[in-house]
């Protein structure tokens, strides 16, 4: 009886997880065969050019669908710091409000991208290429000082050019 209970609890957890990853107002989960965001290949060109014009620009925090590391066909919308370009794609690092204390996280403070005003951390160990059309909206611009701190930490993990 205990084993059946555990199996049911695990099944319910998987269903809740799938529902939690559903795209709003569509009923679809966010499983994608060809994600619009993927791990960047070396050679990202770093630049800082935030412009409040509705388009995603380097130096801005934007919202985009980001794949989970353990299953790239699943993901969720999250804030991303755009750090530059890689060909026609944007390149960026995801933000999180969960602090791990690991050197792969750099504090960027709080901003308009988080309505609750929590401090955010850039996950610099995972550089992403993002199709510009997949960006949902602009969140805010990072200050040049914060941007430079992110780039300095990013350069310890990735081949980036200024």
C-alpha cells in the first residue's frame, strides 16, 4: 500500500510540473523540438548599447524562453541579460533570484524585471544564443558598472570578445 502511495505521489508531482510549464492561454507545455534559445558557441561579440525602443539590446534585461539545463526541450520564461551578439542572434545569461553562493553567479541587484524587487544573480556559466523574435519584452537596462561585472565573470567561463 505504501508503494502505491509513493507511485501516485510521484505521478502527481510530474503532472504538477508539466502543468507548471504550460504556456499561458494555450494549454501547451513548453516542450519544443527546436528551442529559440540554445547554448552559445564560442565567439560572442560583447557590447553595451541599451536603448528603450522596444527591441532587445545588449545591456538590457529582457524576458525570453530559456531551456532547462537537464532537458533542453523544456523551459520557461525568465529574465535574461543580453550581453552581445553572435551573428544574427543575441547572446545572454539567465537571471535567477535563488542565490547559491557559487562563483558562477554574479549579483546584479534588483530592477524592474522582478516585480517583487528581489536581488537577482546572473548565471554566467551558461551563455545562451537567443533569436531576437523570441524575446517577449524588455525589463530594464543594467547600469554600465553592473554590466561590466557580469562580463568580467562571464569571460572566466566563455570565449567572448569586446
